[in-house]
């Protein structure tokens, strides 16, 4: 699943390639994965998910910045 899909799903319902993500109230987000075996559903608190996404942005930006210097 792409990071951008998770980020968009924090704000409004999105669906792509068998994944559905939508906000659930003010502090949670629901992630669904659909495939031939069935459906998996997980509910996350938004705050830890946002922290994770921020860290992954920093980690992917750091190698590019180091390569330029």
C-alpha cells in the first residue's frame, strides 16, 4: 500500500487496488484489504499513524539530501 493512500485516507474515504481507507470519527482510521480470500479490517488510532508517516517521509528524504552534498 502506498504512503499517499494512507495519508489521503486520514482525511476522507479512498479506495485503490483492493484497499479501502477512511476516517472513523476524529481519532481513528479504518483500513480494509479485499482479496479473493476475503476481507481484512484493521482500525488504527490516527496519532501514531501520522507519526509513522512523518518518520517515513524524513527517512526517504534524508538519503536524497546526503547525495546532493
